[in-house]
């Protein structure tokens, strides 16, 4: 069985980020055949500038390589002022023209049930970028006031079940994307 490689991106630059913790809990719950790696360099990307296309800095090329080489991407992002954080949107802007997200299976986790605007906006951006958004794997997590670390999140029965369900659904979505591209 071929291993599935997933790239996890937190939209928060905070050191103690609930979105980062959620992604690390997801990785802790992943089965053997599913490897989750983290992209933690959002804050090192320059602001997107179309003038730099063709002479992109190494940080941008690295972001593109990591997305290209992943079988799927999972994003967990906070909401700021009803929008997607600038750092997260900036990273997406860098791959609009280069196309690494085209047909790429993507799941969006939402750590805050209140944050519906950024969730909808992120999904819209990914859809217009032709990513293969997996609704079954994109779940809202009822973290609420639970200030749990990643081990606590992974040990919480309700959260762990939602995360395991998201992983199962995402693995299925990635396998059917593989079949579709093999048949094309
Ligand atoms: C927020 N937060 C927030 N939450 C929300 O549901 N709607 C919103 O519009 C905003 N706006 C907002 C603006 C700013 C400047 C900050 C600092 C925060 C709350 C924020 O999304 C929440 O604390 C997340 O849990 C932060 O994610 P991390 O950093 O813990 O991953």
C-alpha cells in the first residue's frame, strides 16, 4: 500500500496556536499509511508580487515544491476580522499562477465554530484555484473554550473521533483523485 503524504498548513503565525495544535493532534491520530508533515514557514514568505514571477525567492519555490510533492493539503486557519489571515492568503496567492493546488485534494479544518466567514472565504478561494476541496474531510471542530494541548486534543473522545473521521474521508478523497488522474 502506497503511503499518503499530507502537508498541513496552519494559517496562524502564533507560537501557541490552536490551529497548529489541532493539526498536530491530527498528525498524532494518523494511521501508519498516512504521513503528515508541517509547513511552518508562512511568515517567511514575501508579500505576493506578480513582478517577482519568474524570479521568485527560495522561500516561494520551497512552498510550491512542498505543495507539489504532497498528495493532499490540510489547512486549519483562524479568522481575523471576518477574513482569512493575510499570511495564509498571501501563501495561496503565490500558487495561483504556478498551479500547485490545481486538482490537489484539500481539506479545511475550522477550529472555531464562530469563524464562518473566513471558512467560507477560504473554501471559495480554494475552489476558484481549482483545488479538489473535500467537503467530507473539511470539518468544524467544537474546540470552544477547550484550551487543550495537542495531546489533550488527541485524547478528547469527541475531537479525536472528528479528526479520525476527517482523516478517513481525506484518505478516500486522495485515493479517488489518484485513480482519476491514473485514468486520465
Ligand atoms: C480574531 N479572532 C476572530 N475570531 C472570529 O471568530 N472572528 C473574527 O472576526 C476574529 N477576528 C480577530 C481579529 C484579530 C486581530 C485577532 C487577534 C483575533 C479570534 C481568532 O480567530 C481566534 O483567537 C483563533 O483561535 C486564533 O487562532 P490561533 O492563533 O490560536 O491558531
